């Protein structure tokens, strides 16, 4: 099993992303003093790492992602303010020393084995280090999944939208003391069909599109959009706060 796939980072960064607000909420919950070593697990284009460094310029930042394009974009944004590493979050994490905090925004739902994920994260953290994350949770993007099922006969099989109780149990089993696990509905409406299709193609359907000929991709995205009950990406966020025991 792997957590690595390639992304179109420039298209991703150009979109109107609700992810910005999700990242701000994660930062609000972190409670750093400003001199920690922080791991951004699934750092993407470095947007959230940059926001963290604006708040706490003295933090030492390590960003890990499986997409080289995402890391290239992050390197342009962050320069030498962060150490950026291409790695799989399901493998032992190549951090220079145990970290004081882990953050992650909109990444963990792409990883289907959360027990192994939490095990890898805990192994990279010192005792007392904090975990503050956001990802898609149970019920996330049901409208998109229903549309996919109408078009293809199957829902998306590359997501893991976990619930509160199962997440809490997996965290406790892998060495964490749970402070909070919360599901938060956060629907995102996109009225412009062209923007919605670009959003679906870049953020939601990339793994499906990777598996089909390029000539078929635009038509497939249009079919999915037209099959949606309304132009809403009905996000449900799973917010995690925990401490390494």
C-alpha cells in the first residue's frame, strides 16, 4: 500500500480552495510557542506551512509529500525556510529528529490505512508532541460520490472517510492520548460550471482521470458534474487533536 500519487500543483494552487480556511483552523488549534520542530504531513504546495511560518517565524519546518510537483511548488513558496522531502506517509518517516508537533490539512483521507499512518506519525514524534489535523470525514462529498456512482456504477475507491469513534480507537491503539475528534460539515458551493469542472478534475477526480486516456477526461468530468444533485461539494471535515503518549 502506498500514499503516493502525482498532482497538478499549479492548477491546484490556482483554484478557490476552502482548504485555506481548514488550514487556518488547524493552526489556531496548535498552540505553538514558536521554537518547535514541526512536521507538515502531506504538505502539498506549502500553503499551510507558509501560513504557520508567518505566525511563528522561529519554527523549524519539515514538509513531506508524495507528489514531486507539489514539493516543487512548495519549494518556490517556502525557499529555504523549510526542509521538503518526497516520501510515503505509510513508510518510516525521514525526519531529522523526533518532532514537537505534526500538522496536516486535507491529506489523510487519501490514505486508506489510518492505523499504519498513525503508527508512522507516532514513531516520528517525541513524547508529548501534538497532532493537529484536518481531513475528509464520514459523509464527506456524498454528492460527488453519488454522481460518480451514476456515471460509472461505482463510488470513488481511493478515499478513506473515517468517523469519530473509529478514529479515536485507532489513535489510542497507536500511542496517542486523544484530546478531540470532531466531524464538521463545511459545504462548498461552486455555481460556475467551468470552475466546478476544473475543481473536480484537479482536487477530487485526479486518481480516476489518471487511469483513462487523456481524450476521455474532459467528457468524464462533465458527466460527473451533470450527475451532481446540486453544484455543491458537501465537505465534512474530520478534525483531530491528540498528544503522543
